[in-house]
C-alpha cells in the first residue's frame, strides 16, 4: 500500500506514527507556504494605523508622557572599583596624544625588571 501524500489542506493525523518522515516534511513545507502567503497579504487595520502619520505622532506623545510620569531611563553604565592607598604609576608605558597633530603622538615603553617590589 502506497502512503498518501498529505496536502496543505489536510491536517496531521491523530497518531503521529501513521505518517513517514517524508509525509511530515511535505506537510510542513505546505504549511510554511501558507504562512508565507499570509505574510504577503495586505496589512491589517491596526498595522496601517500604527504606520500612519497620526499613529506615529500618538506613539511619540505616549512615549513622552511615559518619560514625564516615570522619568527618563539612565542608560549610562558606571563601574566603581575600590582601591587601597594612593594610585601608583606602575604602568610599563606612557601614552601622549596630540589631537592637533596626530603624527606627533607617542607611546613610550619603560623597561621593567619583573620584580613585584
């Protein structure tokens, strides 16, 4: 008995083991085609309203009202690290940037002996 090829109009069987892998793949591809067809249709009323100029103005007004009521969100990230004592200049290099003449900027490396003193 040859297995019946499912079409997109047919739903899946009640028992999943009734179909072979090929039948499932055929049905899934047909279902995907239905979704692509639905996406290609004209936008809904709510989508058209949201994309209209009046919808844009109302949306911006609502965002402004939310900021007025709840305040703005602070997106700045601040990292604080605790340190002990005074800062020391233990960097093995010095950077000097000349913004007016970038060709005169320099990096000077100092020789360190590797001791942890």
